[in-house]
C-alpha cells in the first residue's frame, strides 16, 4: 500500500463546520455518467449552502456542467485531445497550467467519483486530500490501482445504481449520512439558460414534437430502423412532429434517412451544443431513445422519457426518480415496438 493510503485521514477530517468549503469533484466522462453525477452537487449544497464546488470534466462536456446549479466553475480536462498530440509543446503547457491552477485553489477535499487511474492521478494534482471509491460496483468502470492516489477509500455495495454510488461516495467524503433513493434528488440543470441557447439558433420546431435518439456508440444498443419508422408514423398520425438529433456524420446520415419517410413532419437539426440539447429535450413532448447520454439528460429533466435497453443494465443506469421515466428491455429481451407504444399511451400520446 502507498504512503498516501497508509496515512488515510479519518472521516471527521472531512466534516466541515466553519467558513466556506472548497470542494473539487472529478468526473470527466462519459456523457451519461456526467449526468448521473449531478445530484451530488445538490446534496452538498443542501447541507453546505456556502460551499464552493468545482468540477473537473472532459472539455466537451464542460458547457453541460456549467448549467448545474451550485457549480462554481467547470474545469476542462482535455485528455482526449492531449492523447492525439502527446509530444506537442502545447499539450505539456496545458498540462502544467492545469496542475498549477488545481494546486493553487487549496481545496478542502477532492472527490474522485470515477475510480480510474487517469482520474485519480489528475485528482492528486490538487495536492489536497483525495477521497475515492474503495471497490468496483457491478457493471461500472473501476481500476484498482487508482486507490494508491487516495487518502481515503469509501466502500460501496456492489449492486448500487450509478447515481446512488456517487451520492454515497460524496456523503462519506464530507462526513454526511448516506442518502437513500427516497431522499430528494435534484440534477440542478438550468433549463432557462438552455432554452435561451436553443432559441438563439432560430430553429422552427413545430410543437408538439417527439425526440428520437437512435444514435449510440455501440451497434448492439441500437433499436431497429423499422421500429423507429413505425413509431414515427403512429406519432405523426396523432399530429406530432419528430426531431432527430445527431452527433457525428454517421448519425446524421441515419437521422436524415429516417426523416425522409416523414417529409415536413420530421426535422434533422444542425449539430447542437449540449446546452442546446438540454433546451430541445426539455421542450419535447417525449424523448424515446437508446441507452445513451442524451436520453439520460431527458430523464434527468424529468420529462416524459422512454429508455430502450438491450441489456440487463436498466437497474444500474435507468431513471428511477420519476414516473415520467420508463425503462424498457432487458438482456435477451430487447424492447418491442408494442411496449414502447404502450409507454407512450401511458403518457397520453398514443
């Protein structure tokens, strides 16, 4: 065990009583995991309303984190870009600048919510006490050598939803009682700022509209095109428009191919920023989509959302905090078209 782990600090060290606390949260990726990390901020503010909370996050997600109430600053972490030019002078200048800025903040505590070597390493750059996960939970990413960067390890029950895993870790790091799923859960997204960002684009979005999130980085998470088309026909026949967002050229091609079947009733918007995506999803009548970050944003907004799972992972990442969020599908039993239609009927849309 490292010298850091041998000198682990007691829980009482992290119980703050005086002044303004400075806390750094480290959760850099992926998009869905960043979303699921958000309620921990509201948990902190509920107990320590004067806390200064910074969040280290992959630069492509920083604008989303800036929408979270209570986050003082979203600090961009540019590892994906640095990996493309590891020997460039500019890369090392940025790394040195980040290390200096983190150390200069003098945080009271740093909480690594991701549990990977890269996140534990960058958390240590702050040169302050680091708290991290003590074990891997079922289905979640975890690299055990990360513990050698931690001053305190927090064990979590293996079968724990990703939202609750972070909430429990943060509570333990600050000496607070462990939250339960029944406690108030708030993702804190500023929908008014998101709506303004979307309005600035000047898109003509016919209301009501449904958002179809067909795109995912994994082919085995996709839903058949035939199902999207039949579901779209059912919604359009009820006076609904369709919006098909995308994130890369391949996804745009799929959106355009599906949209062609519906003529003016379907819209393929330009590539949207994450604040614009939040505005789009918040104003939608419903979002239907596969297990991916945009769908988790819709669920976080507590808007009518149907999450489509092809694996037995809904217990770990699916929305449980609102009756407006419906999780369908399981390992070996992907969601059927009829199940999705029944869910939409439950929302009064079909």
